[in-house]
C-alpha cells in the first residue's frame, strides 16, 4: 500500500492531492478497504446479487490476471459494452490494476456508432453483454479494426473464476493513462476522453466527500448508468472511495424503477437527472412512494429548474443539490452544497477547482451577470482527446479546460446556466439563454417538460421556439399557447418569450436524460 498512498495536504487552500511516486488507482479504490477492515461489509447490492468488499477485491484480481493471460498487454485498450452489474466494476478495476486501459461505452448506441468506436479506439479486447449482441456483432464485422479478443461478458465472468485472486498492481503513476470515456458526440462523432489515474481520486475527494458529504454508512443509488461520467462517479467511484454500499440496477430508467429501487434498498443518497425528477413529481401527484430513507439528492446532466427544486423539497423534505460537470472533468466541478445553495443555480466552484468565464476573445469576464464560456482548472481534467489534436488544442488550454458551457455569475458568486454555446441565440441583438425560458415554462402548472431552440422567422431573424410536453395532452391548443405566452412575458425580459409553440408527446434525449436540442433545431 505504501506505493499507492494519496495524502491530502491540509496546510493549503484548496487542499492539494499528493500522490506516491508509484500509484495505481485500483489499489486506492479496492485493496484499501481490506486494509481498513471493510472486507465483510457489503460493497454492491442488486436485485439478484450481494458482493462484499472482500469478494469485490478478489474478483478484481481475477479479472486482471485473466485479461493478462489472454495476452492483452498493459497500455492496450479493453472496450466494454457491458450492462450495469457487479462484474462491470470488477472488470473495470481489474483491467486498471493490470495496467490495461478500460473504455466503457454507451450501451444504447447504433451499429454504425459501435463500428466507429471499435475502429477509433484500436482496442485489443472487446467485451459485450449478450443482450446487446444484435447491435454489436454486425459492428464488429463492419469495423475496419478487428480486436484480437472478442468476449461475451457472461462467458468472461465464468472464465475468470479459475484465475488467481492475487495480483500485483501494475507500476503506474498518477498521471499515466488509466481509462477512457467517450463523450456524447452531439455534434459529430464521439471523442475518446483519456483520463489519468488521479482523475477519479480528485472527483471522489472533492465532490463526493467534501461537497456532497458522502459517508461510509451511506447506501448510494444512481439512475445514471456506469458508462456515463455522471453514473461512473455516482454508482461506482464515489461510494467505493468512502467505503459505502452501492445499490445497482441495469433496468430502464423510469419513475417506477427509481421508486422501486429506493423502497427496496433504502438508499440515503440518490443521484437523478432533472427530467426524471420532473417525472417523479408528476407521479407523486397520485402516488405516495416511500422516500423516507433519503437524506440528500443530487442532480446534473442538465441544469435543474428552480421550480423542480422547490416542488421536490416541498414534497419530500429533501434537498436536490444541483451542479455542473463534464466528461472531460469527469464529474461535477461547480455545485450547490447542503449548507450553501441557491435554487435555480448550479452553485459555486467545488473546492479544489478554479473557474473563470471568458468572452469570445478568451478574455476573462469579471463583472457579474455577464454571460461567458466556463473554463475550469482542477486535478480531474482529462489529458487529451484520443487521436484528435485539433479538438484537444481547442479544449485543453494548458491547465484550463474550455467546457463550452455558457454561464453567468451573479453578485453573490452563484453560477447560472445559460445553455451550451451552440444552444445560445441572439434575439434583437441580445443574447438569450434557452434554459432561462425553459425554466419559466416549467413553472407553469400544466407543463411537464420544455425545450427551447432558435428558429428563423420570415425575415431570417432568430427567435425562440418552444417544444412543450404537457401534463395532460387534452390541454393542447391555442388557449394553452396564449396562456404560456402570457406566463413567459410576465416573468422574462420582453424579447425572450417563445414565438412558436410545438406541443409534443416527448423530447429527444440522450441515454442519460439530457435534452438533445440539436435534433429540434434540425427538425426546424
């Protein structure tokens, strides 16, 4: 363990992470718990399984040994298209402990997407759960790169049982490449985000422990899946870092699924996304799920509307702590706190991160209430985008990371979401944030969800157009549209109200519940 020590320097502010010269993060997240006496404690619970920390550690070692025995070498990639289950976690950390670089990817993509990812990653190993075979097997045929080892995850889980449960950690350092995550690719192909060993330590210490206040006696449940950077932290690295228990599900995310998991496993910490919180509130109008175990709820992925925050607190008595994160920074770096929050905002910088807003010329904005692009500096930043030097240069600005998120900071220091740079619009020469309009629309009692994008009028000038999901489809019509116009004009600057309304059954979203506004723009 002495070669894998992480020390927190308490003499400086913000606290600095100091790593031993030899550092393999699998030891810090997995092996450490046996040394600290948690071997018999439950690490992971699912509907069908329960793993102790000792069983997880042994499985991590077996996976590492077996992958090495196949001939996969340290530094080579293992692409994972694997459902959320305990073996996902064991496989991921087993690869890392062996020096192999795991790259878990979205399990909901199309065949063409997987073909691209296989080729782009040049992975040596490719592991997939059988339930995804119909999509993945044609992708393997179509890809110009052929992985040396293609393995079904269920077969691998049986094969590793014969491997040794003792494994010496690969002699890595905290800045060596550790794992990849692929960005969502909302504008073009997904990008391989390359993270070093220190990244997950930083987010777990900075956000999970010091901001959200996760503890060893917590049970943690996240609806976001492990392949996504949000779920990656919520349902894996955060609880493992503090020695908590993970409640894990691979079911499709619905209010019923989330309520069922909360009632069965009694988590104290719940990670959701704004869309789900809104859907849960709608269900709670007629049902009374037992959420009494929850002491804190957390949200990210999209900015949380203030109205959802208020209604959730009124209904449950529990705070939703909203924040801003990214795959490139691995997790949340601006956040509200249980003891310092302001509804309708993303909060303040997480300790250990520096944040600045910049204008189009990359000059820092110091005045309050001026929209700019968020740049962040912290120890969880990715090193680069794989095989993409142009995007790396545009995003990784020395120690700073250009997030592409548009925000403004108020006089009290809280950061307000104004959307992505490509979501912003100018109306009458003035910047207009889609999120501000959406938040106002959602405050109307008959609106469940809303998305706002820029459309051109007959003169070619951009104006806001709203796509609205109503609680009751029977309310659709001119009267509803007029009521929403009046509602917006009462609460927004005069030029910001939507000029067009489209009442729809649902909104296009990513696998993690983030609204895909670009699809609405393309639809015209």
